[in-house]
C-alpha cells in the first residue's frame, strides 16, 4: 500500500494500523536529516530514499524500491509525482475536511471558549489563522498536493508546492488521482473505514477506535460522524457571528479543497455502500 499522507490528516493512525497488521514498513534511520524532518517517521521513507520513494525517479524505480525492501506499507507526505506505477501499487489517498485541516496545521486550537464567543480569544486566533494562510501555504493545500509535480527531485517539488497557487485544472487532476486510487479515506470518517481496509487490502487489524495516538483522536469523539456538531463547526459558527469577512476569506482560500473533499466524500460513501 502506498499512502498519500496529507500532513495532519491521520497518517500516523494508518501507520499504526499497518504495523499492527504485521505489514513491513520503511526501516527508520538516525541521520541528522531523518531526526529533524518527517522522514523515517510514521512509515515515511528514510531521507536517503526520499526521491525514489516519493516517485521522483519514475514509477518503475518506485515499484522496485517497494519490492526491494519488501514493503507492505509506505507513506508519501509530500507532493505526489505525476507518474505513478498504478499497476504495481495499491494507492490509498487521504483527504481531510479543509477547515479542520487548516485549523490544525495553523495551530488554532478548538477550545470550549469558542462556543461562548470569547472575543479576545477569537481575535487572537483569527489573526494567527490569517498569518498562517499566507505564510504556510495552506491555500487549497490538498488540491496542490494531489495535482502532482513533474520536477526531478523532492526538494524542487517541495519548494514549488509551497509557492504555487491551485487552479481549476489542478482540481481536475487531483480528482482524477483520487478516482484512480484503490481507496479514498476521510480523516473524519476513520471509524467507518476499517471494513474497507479489511476487504480491499486484507488488513488484519483495522480498529481505529483502539488507537491512542494524537492523529487518531482527530477522528474520534463527535468528530467521526458526518452529521455531528463538531468543534470545528462550532468554531465556524463563532467566526461567522463575530467576523464574517474572516470566514469568507478562509472559505475562498480553501474553496478548491472543499470541492475535492466533496468528491472524496462521495467516493468514500460509494465504497462503503458497495461492501
């Protein structure tokens, strides 16, 4: 399985399940680059394998890498390559609600005070959110990831990802990527994903509810239900009441991501109904 790991969308949980299912994952290393980056963590490849494991050496090289190490699960936490060895890998794509993803990556904590519309807290977090949207490249982040990169190295693609803006064509490319994926999972619906992993990939352990890592908690409690009043929605209501312009700005910044999420939700529910 080759996971497209959207940062802060639950890849740690999937890595934990893969390990509990007895799947072979990339062996971690202890180089300086590995210790100071996302590499060699959460089933990501080692720093030395970053280009080949991320697909930037071509689809055949990526397939050969997984076969050489006998990998049953590997994650790619960066921009996907434009050429994927679809026939050699079970690609699983991960998508998270854009509002929840933006709040998490930007470090805007959803606190009980939001529900009471505490003005000082709201103003402080809104300012932090606005800066993050500009400085951390969170505008339509997931669409840009799934639209792919055809530059020759991971470093060049990572830089381009941070600087580029998403387009309608990128959204179409991203949707096409999801359509070709073996599975499309939603972070907020993890508790329902176990049967899909068991049937499509024959995983022996699929109990998300038994996990206790931080990423798993993103999907638990009230947040796993498609119809529940989640903390993020409470926050959205608070912003709408106190600063409608800020909410409009956030929605514009993630408009293409929301449409990608809409497609992912339809795909996920279709796959569930087919079980």
